[in-house]
């Protein structure tokens, strides 16, 4: 069953439709809105993260109506309403804000590409909180024939394509290093107190991500495969490069 939305779009919504139509020129607003809703339901989106994405107002002239009527799939719409209201503890959700959020998420997917499922799972684990040293050691101890190639790709991915994930792992690893430093009470064993506890480098961070992915392969019951992860990471980075050129 369909649901008709009647909204007066703000400049953010106009800009989002305009940017999306650069990639999907033949699509109308109704098609875009429904694809965005469908993706939102499939992905189980982190709406807090989406709400913090900055929207740039386009400098190009936008020829769009001041009042829009958009026919959407009611089932998808209601599911997304429930997700967003639960996330922000809202008693009421206005349609323009919902449309704005789903369009931001959809444009992000178009620009950055759908992430490989294993990377998405790894990110959720890191967001929840991990012991990075455990996964670094998992990499060191792994006998997977493709682990060196996975490490190289993990480093490239963290340095060039997901600096936020790089920061999260680095922060968690530095916290763990500090805990070890505090535990051994270095001031007791050295004449001069240390001013810092040391920090990890990109190789450590990359080994942590590569090790986490290898653990998913080993413990995933056949759901993940190292060669497939490597192939999907290459495809994702290539697609991101192509989209950067278009932008």
C-alpha cells in the first residue's frame, strides 16, 4: 500500500534531490524517495551518525517546486519512522525531516558505495568496543595464505577511504596501551618518569582490522571468505575512486 506525502521542502531537501539526480538522471523524486527508504530498511542505519552529516548547499540553480507530493511505500515508510523515533526518542516525526535523513543516507551510499558485509560487521564491532591487541595478535598468529594482501588493503582502506574507522581503532588501541603502561607502573622502574605512554602507528591499526576480518572468516561458519573480502574491498575502493573523479 502506498502513502502520499505532501511536504514543503527546505533547501537541504532540494539540494539532496538535485545531487542524487546527477547520478540517477532518469529517476523522479518518488522513485528516489522509495529507493532511499528501501535502502534504509535493508541497512539498519545509524541515524545519529546520518544526522551529523553536513549538507552542502549547491551553488547551481535548482528548478524544483516549492511544494512536493511524493507517493511512498507505506510499509517501508512506517519501518523507517519507527527506527528514527526510537533512535531519537521522539513522540512525533515530521515527514520533511524523515525525507531529509533518508536522502542523506542514500546520497552517502551513492557516493561511497555499499560496503562489503564483512567490513560493515567489523565496523559495528569496533563501534561497540574491542580489544585491538587481541585482533592484532590474531593477525600475527593467522596462517591464512592471503593475510599479507589483506593487511596491505586494510592499510590502504584506513588511510585513504575510511579515516574515521582509522581514528576509532587508533583511539581504542592507544587506550589499551595506556592501560598496560599504568598496570606495570613504569615510574617505579625508571629513574625518569615517562611523559607519555606511547602510541600506535598505522601498521598496528591495519593489523587490528586485518586480524578482525580474519577472525570473522575463521569463526563465521563459512559466511566469510578471505579472497572474497579482498576482492570486495578492491571493488569498493575502485568504485569510490570513480565517484571522486565524477565529483
